[in-house]
C-alpha cells in the first residue's frame, strides 16, 4: 500500500512540475503576444501619421497646381491683351 501511495505522490509531483512548465510557457506566450500587439499598434499609429502627412502633401500639390493654372491664365490673358 505504501508503494502505491509513494507512486501516487510521485505522479502528482510530476504533474505539478509539468503544469508549472506549461504555465511558464503560457506566460512567455502572453508576453510575446503583448509585444506583438504593441508593435502592431505602433505600425497603425505610424501609418496614420503617414496618411496625415500624405494628405497635407497632396493638399499642397493641389494648391500649387491651382496657383500655376492661375498664373498661366494671367500670362495668357496678358499675352493676348498685348496683341
């Protein structure tokens, strides 16, 4: 009987050690997932910043094109008016 009890305690101890190992691995996975989540959030934040900068750039280009068209019209008007 005491041999069976000893074997049962040994089996329980092995199970506990295995569970601790699994818990440790889960903790590592949780940390890695958290790191990846932070990394993805940074990427989205950077992408949003880039999109905002791109919008500003396109707006500047649009304004410059509009200005150049106005200059062209004025030049054509002056050239035609001189004839």
